[in-house]
C-alpha cells in the first residue's frame, strides 16, 4: 500500500525565476543536449550547449531547441542572435568522451569568440550549411532554421528555434551491424538540475517492450490479490498488465514440478504466509524480466 503524501505546491507566478527554473530543470530530466554550432553575418562561429531540446517530427525531420533569455539580466544569447542573422545550425550530439569540453564551451565568452578553439574541439566543414560541425561528436545534424518563436520577454523566456534536418552524419563506430544506433556505444549524456548530468550507459540502460503489436490486459484486469500486493511494485504491475495471454495450465503444472525455488516456498511456509512468499519470488523474477515465470508463480497457488 502506498503511504499518503502531502505534496508541496508552487505557483509559478509567485516564485522568483531562478527558483522556478531550478524546480523545473531538476524535475524535467534527463534532457538531451543540443550542442549548437552557428555563425553570424560576419562569419564568426559560435558553439554552445542547450538542454531545452528534443525531436518533434520525423517526416519532415524537425528538431527544436530553445536558447532562453538569461534569468539574471534578461539578455539574449549569441546563438539566438546568430540564427536570426544566418538561418542555419549544426546540432551536434554530446557523449561522455566530450562532456567536459562541452561544459567549458558554455562559458559566456565575449561575442566573436570561437568556442571550438576555447574548448579544444575540431571544426569539420559542413556540406549543406555554413556553420561547421564538431568532429568529435558521434552524430551531427546539418539543419536550416524554419522559424524562431519567442515565448516571452522576461528573463528565462525561451525562444523556440525550429530546425529542419537536411543532412545527418554518424560515426560508424556507434552503429550496429544492421545500421541502427548502438545505445551502449554512443554513450550519450543528458542534463539534470544544477551541475548534474547523467550518462546513458551500463546499468543505467534498460529496455521496456513497447505494446505496439500486443494488447496488454491492463492492471485493472489483475486479480485484487495481485494488484493490492505489498511486495509487487507499480513497475511489476505494469509488466504483468502488459501481458496479452496468460500461461496455460499445463505449462504452470510443469513449472510447479520443476522449479526448485517454488517447491521450497511451498514446503517451508504455511498457507497464511505462502502468498507473500510467492509474491516476493514473482517480484524477483520480474526484476529479471522473467515475466512468464512470474505469472506461473502467481498462478501456482
């Protein structure tokens, strides 16, 4: 059973912009990083990271990032000024190998400073747009800017830079043999709140099957003894509810006879404790993604 929670509530109009930004950035995370290379009308190159960023369409391929007005003094960033002058940008993805240099590039150097040089990155000539690519980035998107949408005039107000991808460059070292992105090899990083980042690699990566070709029964169809279990978590119930067909009686009987963990529980615990122990074992199997075995445990009582 879930404990009762008394939530704290915040009205955005009643707190300072800095406090609001910290709450939102700490909560809406992790956020992918748009490492944007732009150029002004005089040919000065700028390179800067933005975590207000994501993809929003595939056909056409649209990426949007938002250089927000500075909270402390309500000034605009050089990236925004540049895309208003030259409507092109290269969006470079950031992996763990380059995160410290990327962070260095976010220093507020004077206008006209080339952050490629300051941060030690290599300029790679683009093919379709004027701004250069970051050679060290595993994936680079050459884009034109379709539209810039200002969201306000106060410090902290965003400016949606709507970009259309014209050409994609991918380091083959981060691809699988079938031409997809290998999530382990690309080793992306993302922004959290404050100075915090997260790394999409190792134990942080996990798979959740998408219910696109199956129709899960839903948590509402689970027996109350399962849905109200003290030992099965919300994630456990989600996996069970995503099951389309339950194991048949014959397979449950075979499992009951062959599984030593189940046999031990049935021999060691009385009827009043048996259900709890079965739920604990099912939880263990669900953590191991053995969903069918978890169902067989739950249905063997």
